[in-house]
C-alpha cells in the first residue's frame, strides 16, 4: 500500500508495468477509439488528503494501482487538504500538458482559477468525489462520485426513524467550506426539518474529517449535555468511530445513543455488528477512483461524458449489514 509522506506535496509516477492492458487496445468501457496508445496517455491526479482517513487512502491507492493496470502514466499528488497547495499542484501539472486532470477538490471555490486556466489551456479536467463550486463547473468536463445530498438525506431518515421522530442530537461536521461538508449538512438539516420536526439539534461542530478530533468533540458534547443526547450524526464513518470511542470511554452501552454516519468503513461495519452504529451507507473508494480514472481516459480521447456520473450508496443498518461485505478500508 502506498505511504504518503508528511511533505506538502507528494507525487508518485506510475510507470507502465508487466501485465498491464495492451497499449493499442481500447477498453470495452471506453465507448470510443483511442487517439493514442494507453502507454502514452498521461493523467495528473490530485487527491484531497489520503493521510486523513482510510477512505481517501484507499482511493489514492486504487488510483495508482488501476492506472498501472491500464498502462497509463499517472501522477498522484497529495495536497494534505490545503487548497493553496492543491492550487499549485494543478498549475504545475497543467504546465506539463497532460492529457487530462482529475481533481478531488479541497475547496469549493478556491481552485476555480487554476481549473479555469487548465481548461483554457486545452487540458480536460474532471472533478471527483466532491464537486467544484457552481461558478467553476463550466470549466469541468464532468464530475464523478457519490450523491452527498442523497446520503445526508438517508442519514436523516435513519436517525429520525431510530429516535422515533423525536429527541436531541449533536452533529460532528467535516471541514467547513468543503462542498461535501456543505451538502452533508444542509441536505441533512432540510430532511430533518421536513420529516422529523421534533428532533432537536443541541450543537454542531467540525472535526475536519479526523477521527481523533471527532472523539474530542464528542467528549465535549457529553460534558456539556450529558444524558440529554439521544443521537449523533457524523459526516463520515471515520469521525463516527471517534464518536463511538468517546461513548465507550464515557461508559455508555451499545445503542444507548444512536450514531448515524455516511460511507461505512471496515471498523464501522464491525461497530455496527456490535450495536454501536445505527445507520450509514455503502460508498466504495475503489468504485470512486476507478470511475474517475475511466472518465479521465475518455475525455483525454475526446469522448463526451455525462456532466454527472454517480456511484451507488445504499443504506446500511443493523438489519441488512450482513448483506454487505466488510469494507477493506
């Protein structure tokens, strides 16, 4: 598994290896012809922050492995969640005139000028996992990834139902200003207000997608609100695991406080089996990365792609968790 260093920008060039796709063959999923061999195709990829949680690490690992399997030349970079660093990465990769760029944005709006410059320079750009701000979408060939609004609505339904439509909850948010955070907050709140008006939010605070910070946030909530807390909504399973750690340390019993998240991790699957997790949804970083790479290869060959391509994110609850394989991330 690739290990990302603590440097602000880390690049690993994936070279053509034995057993990769034949250079002259067009994959079945391409839906078109290759302009040039896959072995001559160069793609730049910048991933949000692979060091922050298991999902992003698996995405980056998959992007490298799948690029090698196809035989394309891919440079995978880690901006460590810093929009300024990612801005420079996009500029630097664009200056090398690649065939396409894949950007998992660290910010909804801060990267728009860099993406605009790349697009105006004739380099097709796709965004992955997290959409860019509305003003920048004209410069993007397409977007791939989960429907974060739908996931948030699912979370509201699972938590609202688990509470019987009433009670007090606390929220553990992702990084402010990041489009996934915005969607997973606003769509959750809208669904809760529409369908579960008797569920009251005591507090909402960011843990920046970090498990340890989420544990600290939850410990603070327990000190502040104590037994008033009936449920928790964490924006992802990594932070949800931090919440569970806080509940365990406080002597709570499994299921005493309902915990609902998005995109289940392997440990989250375990905790759901143990009764700590009430609801989440399946979201595969493997599917996420592969769809992004395939889309980048398509636009590199001048093939039109849909403006939005999603991955499936079905609900996962204790009632159906055994129907899903334990995630490897």
